[in-house]
């Protein structure tokens, strides 16, 4: 079973053990759908069940029923929280989660290696992948530039036109 990071705990807040949480996803409603979040503690994943989730100006306040004081949540500060991979919402054909793209080998139209996807940047105009190779490339996630993504082969095929400087 795989665990996927969904955000980072920024701080403890209040006297009831709430945390201030930065969610990585741009769809706020997804966070409320998870029955459990997971955190690393003493080298293993522990399950945390949110009893209250509240959106608040660019972040969330989350309270866990089993952690009721600031001291009880202190081990979470600065850590990522995870969901189980099988708990992620299903995507439509041709859609991918960022974690599925990061690490893919980037190849050109002639199957020559270009580099590796290291990051996905979300902009208003288009998502952009960052490819580290001989030089850093920023490639828009558009059909003109991305010819194909094969998660099974761990590769992404980039059009020659994407390399124009």
C-alpha cells in the first residue's frame, strides 16, 4: 500500500489541538472526503481521523478526535500528511496526479533521453512540467508539446518543438 503526501502541517493552533494545514491540491472539497490522514511517527505511519476540517484563507484548520491538546499535535508540526493511494479519487482518462508524473523519464520523438520530470507547476494558463537534464526545461502540459505519457513505462514523450529556445 502506497501513501501519497497531500499537504504539510504548518503549526498548532488553539487550545484544542487543531493544526494549521497547507493542502497541496487545488480542490478544497477533496480534503473533506478523506476519512483518514496518515503521519510518520517513530518510523511508521499512524492513522489520524479528522473530527473537524475548516477552510480558512488559503489553508485548513484540522482537529483530530484523538489529539486534543497543542502538545498532542506538536509532533506533526512541519510534517507532511498522507492519504492511502487507493483512497485518492479516480481520475478521467488522460489525467494524472503530480506524483505520477514526477520521476518520469522524458524522451524526445526519436526516443532519445532528454531528462527527468522533477516538478509540476500549476499556473492559471496551463500546468507546466519541469524537466532536469542537460539544462532545465519548462514544458507546458499541452498536446502540442506532450506527445504521450506512459505511466507503465515511466516515460513522457516530448515534441521537438518544445525545445525551441
